[in-house]
């Protein structure tokens, strides 16, 4: 639960993040909220930039999260 925690902290600070997924995809986003799936696993809802399309990021799919200044 490390990466969802990091995104949730950035959400509380009103910061943006650069996310690298395990499948090689990378994008910038605005962390929005912490949600839970049917198994009570934490998933971070983010607004992917530049379109601000909502996206759910499960912990096990995230490789890294970096704050954007």
C-alpha cells in the first residue's frame, strides 16, 4: 500500500504526481481520492492529465510515484 499512500498524501497537499505503471505506461495526474474495491483493497482515483479523465490505480499496477513541482 505504499504507492496509494503516497498518492493520497499528495492529494491532501493538493499536489500533482508523475506515475509510472508496471506495464511501462507513464503519465501525470492529479490525485483525487482513495477508494476501495470489493475486497477492501485500496485504489487511488486520479485525474489523468491533460484530459483530466478519471482513472483508478490499483497498488499492484503502480511501479513508482513522483511529486511534480
